[in-house]
């Protein structure tokens, strides 16, 4: 038996004697070891290739000097022309200082390149637009990460891009950078760790509540973790109609409530203090109190297993919804949550049902703002994206094991584009004269072309085939360590 190149039969190679936890550990080890081998083989995973032609000697005078000077002077006369005369209108910046890379923390400035390249790769393949990964050294003279340095850099490089995606920036700088750039940057800015995660979480909850036949304004919600992601989840849930007083949030020190003077007096946690005032109307303090009769748990905290206890899930209301989304190991495994009485369970992993992953959001949302040249990305635009994701899954029929669309679904991103462009037009933020229907068609065509390009490059040999020996050696190493 041979491990397939698409890895679809990976489970067959795991010993049947392995427990669920050991199987997941083995798979995680395999993906990590294969990632190192594959990245070294390819030397990264994105490249810049020409999209204009022909590449003939005389034409170099058109693409470069002397002809290209007319492009420079045209843009000098009208900076907005840069969106049509260069790739700026179809290009995003993926910006990080690598101070909080996935679950690995501070990885030093170049340590986030693998993640940022991956983000750019998905933007091209799933969203049909170009993206450049940039990791910067944000350390100030005191050696600490500086929000001001990130903000200054974003302003300086903004003339090259149509949108900025912030990624893997530690707290509280992630809040400060987003808030300041949203107010002052000349192009739209998005923080995917927070807004993207919240957007997809809301989409999943919209559909889960439909199956549970519950109304968002009548449910009790537990948010486990109060970082950038869950703080934004709380904000979006309230915009969707959830009662803030019926939301109980936990951070490492306990629940957020109006008596948390440690947050009130700390300017680094102004968002959390604001949530202290808006949530937890009954002053709940313990997990047992919070989980009793709760309808929804959204955990974005420290990886498990064991962070969320099955006995807490047993305290929840009938038809409880549990999203445990820490990576690489969820706070409680979905199977364990279901066994404890959950009606629907989701996680951040793709090897369980209901993967709540921000890759369902950012390719479509950012494609939309590029196509309509939006001045900004508002919360209502993000929620329009969430509604589109939810409706895409609902159109195919919802099941407890299928509340979100697959990220390879050809409709999920064009539908988001249509919804977000419609909202941007409604709010007067679109600077490009394009209708939602036109944006939908453009997005669909561009995404199809990007996927075809990737396939053609692979078939032609420009993208080399990964040797099977590298895959098998990664599997052997993983099984040995598991």
C-alpha cells in the first residue's frame, strides 16, 4: 500500500492500536515534518511571474524603459491611476512582525515567513489575487515590539498595495495597529487573526443555531479566551443580535466583569475592559456557573487536550453548540464534546467535521475590497461576508456534521465578493464603479484562472513534483516519535 500524493489515505497508515489522541499527535507530527521537507525542496512556496507579454526585445522598451515613463507620469498626475496602470489594484500586503506566530509565539522577525507565504498562496489560489508576504523587525530601542514601527511601515508601503492583511502580531500591538491604521491608512486594513476568525465563527454559529432552532437573542454564550480573536467574536455576536449581558468571557485570570480593576487600569487591555462593561450581567465567576444551561461555547484559548472539561459540557443546555478552535490541539476534541452531550461540535482542524477556519473568509473578503477599491473594511462588511459563507453552506443542505462550506467550493468566495461589494456600495465606501453582479463574475473568472494557472505550472514541470520518498520519510519519522 502506498501513501497517495493527496494524502487522502493517511489514516490507513496509522496503527489501529493508536488512541484518538495519539492518532492526532502522529498526524500533526507528520504534517510538521513534511512541511519542513517540502518547504526546503521548493525553497518556499510562492514566486513572482510575468503576467504580460510578449517577452521580446522590442517589447522590453514597452514594459520597461523608455515606454514605462508614461506610466510614471500618468500616476504622478493622478495617483488613483496606479490601481489601473499597475498591479496595485489586485495586490494585497500580508504584514507581520512574527511576534505571535500561530501557537508558537515570538518566532523572531523572519520566523513568520512560512505562514505569511502560505497566506499569500491561498489568496492567489482561493481568491484570485496577488499578495506579498512581508515580515518586519518591529523592535524598538528597548528591544520590545513597537506598534508605532508597524504603523509607520504600513503607511510607507501603502502606495504599492490595494489592501493590507495584518497577521500574527502580539497583543496589545495587534489592537493598536489595527485601530490606528483603520483610521489613518489610505487603503483598507484587515486583521485576519481577529476579524477573519470571528467572521467564520459567526458563519458557523448562524447555521448551527438554525439546526438547533435557537435564536441568537435568546441564548447564553461562553467565550473561553479573551484575546484578539474572541474579543472580536464578542463584538460581532452582539452586532448579530446576541445580548451582551448573556455572554460570559474567560481570560487567564477568570471572567471578564465590571470588577476587573486589573483590566480597567491597564491601557493595553482597553478592548477587554470595554467587554467587561458590556458582558456578564450576572457577575458569573466560575466555569460551573458559566457553563450551566449555556447554549454556546466558543473556545479560542490555550491548546488542549483538557483545557475544556467534559463535565462542563454536561452542564450546558440541550442542543448545545461547542466550537473548540485552539490549534494544533483543540481545547476539547469534538468527539469528546459530542460524547458529553454537545449537539454540534467544531474545531480549527481539518481532520474533524466542521472546521472553523479563517481561510473561508479572507480570500473572498479581500478580493471584494480590491475589486470595488473600498476605502475601508467595516464590521458590517465583515458580517456580510459571514452571512454569505453561511448561506453558501445552507444552500446545499445543513447537517450537524456540515455547517460550513468547503474552502474549495467554487461558490463560497464569489458569493462573499458579491455580498461585501454590495455592502461597500451601500455604505459609500466603494471607489470603483462595479456592481455586485459584475464583481461576482470577475471574482469567479479570476479564481478559476488562478487555479488553472497553478495546475498548468504543475503539469508543465515548472512546479516540480515532490518526491514520494520525502513524504514516506516524514511519515516514518512521525510514527517513530508519536
